[in-house]
C-alpha cells in the first residue's frame, strides 16, 4: 500500500545514510554529483535530455557513463532519469 511506502521512506533515508554517503563520496565525481542535483530539481519522474546535460555540464560524458554504470540513472530515447526515485531525495 502507498501509505506503507510513505511511512517507510523516512526510516529508509535515516537508516541508509551510509549508502547515500558512499554514493556521494566514493562512487561519483563532482560533475556526477552536480548532474544528480540538477536532475533532482526536475521533480519526480523528470527526464532530462542528453543535449540539456551536455550544454549545462561541460566535459561530463565520463560522469554520465559512470552514473549509468552505477545504475543511479537510466537512459531512454527522451533522455536521462533516476533509475530509483529514492536516489533523487
């Protein structure tokens, strides 16, 4: 049920701080971190075109590849989006 998920999210965020810290500090670079922050501002389910990201973040191709390899984002024919919405928070 949706109510159960909404109740579980704050606890999941609280208990998974090491997971999120590891992503931020060890698994992505500064460009990747900035891309994720920008994507998060687009709201739930937001899709950002590759062109928008490449224009906004210079020399970010390797960062995008790393985000895809880490399965933090996915790509479809419209652009990039969070694979798991919880990462957006």
